[in-house]
């Protein structure tokens, strides 16, 4: 009997990922810092004002620090949602005599307007109630309640959330991932699930999902890549890399680098130091830009490859599966990726190498 009840209770639990202990602690620390800092600043700005901080900010901190990827936690939702709820709440408090009727209507109208303006933020419902039940200090403010403490609290907490999440390496606010080269789907999307496919399915949903279309698309494509990887044989980078690598030296003269580009008919080359270690990459367009500004006296000191090369280089290890490289060649249009071992350049994998591997894998699948 007890076991049956326990199973029934488990059905009520959400299908929600439980984060590792470290992540849970960081979420709590973020909320602690966000509420403490924004509360102190609000108190300092508003002085002895009784309602210098409002309870709904606690609910907002759950979204901003625990689930910052949620569409409901984005800056537009928090600021616009709270402002709408504040306006509706104050209006209902002023013109509807009964408190129960006032806060019920305020929350209902706030939900409707937030969903209409795509600014749904659950804690905003509490903002509407606070405007009605906040007591005399809140009622005396009238519509000023929208600016302080509501808008002031919202902006301060939001600023702390942006800084804290960025320090942890989380992208907040969330930005739509689109094909920056074209309005068309990315190369991977053209041969798999496209954004329009996901949009058509979402249009048929009658319930609001607490995940953005872009995050959903990213998860689906990553799962599809893993499924495809199981269906093909795995090569390592050392199996397909070219070991006779054409490269530039960091101390080479830029004119010498240009001659090498012309002789080899290449668009970019890796740059190594005297010990053979990879230190950067130089693209032909960077050499062209150098020639454009060569007439500027301030650019006179730039005469070596190391002065104009890019020091940020994507590299791979010899034993790394080549499947890891596909997103770089397909989605980011890389021409080549250096292979390094103990920080030394040991090979190069070009786009042609990847095409050859994929062609062989396709032929194998067709024969099965």
C-alpha cells in the first residue's frame, strides 16, 4: 500500500533536471548576492521609505539565478511584466473598493496583458497583489509605486543577475542562435530538422512551454548529432590529418607571408614559434588589411606575422574523434583545424579531409 502511494507521489514530480551540488549552491549564492545588493542599493536610494523592497523580487530571483535560460526569466519579461502588473495593480487598488475583487482582477488582467505583450513573468502576479495589499505606504505612492520600488528593484536585481551569470560562463540574457551568414537554415539544418519544422509543431501546441524555440532546436540537433555518430564508423584526427604542414613563423616578415599565400593559393595558415609550438593563425584578409593601413605612420611598427596574427585558435588532439570537428566545418565554415600534441603543431585537417571521411561513411552506409 505504502509502495503504491509512493509511486503515485512520484507521478506528481516534474520531469526536471536535478543540478549537481555545486550548481545548486551557486544558484543559491547568486540569489543571496542579488537580493542583498539590490536591497541595499534600494534602501540607500529611497532612504526611510517603508516599502523600499518588495517580496516579489524573491520569486524573480528564483528565475534569474536558478533557471536563467527560461523565457520567463529574460529582461524583457521581468521589466515589462512588472511594470504592467504595477500599473494594473495600482489602478485596481484606486478604483475597486473590495480588496479581494481588486487583487483578483489585477492579477487576471496582468496575466492577459503580459501574455499579449510576450512579457509573461510569474512573480509579476505578486507585484499586482502587492499594489493592492501593500498597505498605506504603497497606496500613498499611487502610480509612483511603478517606478519605485518596482522598477528600481527590478533593474537592480537584473543587473546583478547579468553580471553573476556572465561570471559563471552562462549566456544571460539568452540570444537567438541564427545563421549569421544567410537567412537560410544552417547547413546542418538543411539536411535535418529545420527551425520551421519546430515552429510548425509549436504552433499546434495549446500550452505555453517554459523553453525557448532556440533552446529546443539546439537540444534536438545535438541529440540528432549523437544519434548519427552511433551510425557511422569513428576515425581519429591522426587518421586523416596531413603531417606535412605548411605554416608561417611568428617572426616572418609580412611580405614573406604574402608570397607564401600566393605560392600555395591558400586563404589562411597556422603560425608557429621557433620551437614548433602553435601560437596563432594568419588569414589572407588580415594581410590585406595590413596593406590598407600601411600608409598610416602609427602602423609602421607592424612588420612581422606575430603583430597581425590571430592568437585565438581552435585546435584538436590526435586521438580526438573527427566527428567533433563537423560543427566547425559545417556551421562555422572553417577551412582547416590544426592538430596539436603537447602544444606542438603535428598536423592539419582540412575541409577536403572531412569531405573524404563523410563520403566514405556514406558509401559504407549505402552498402549495408
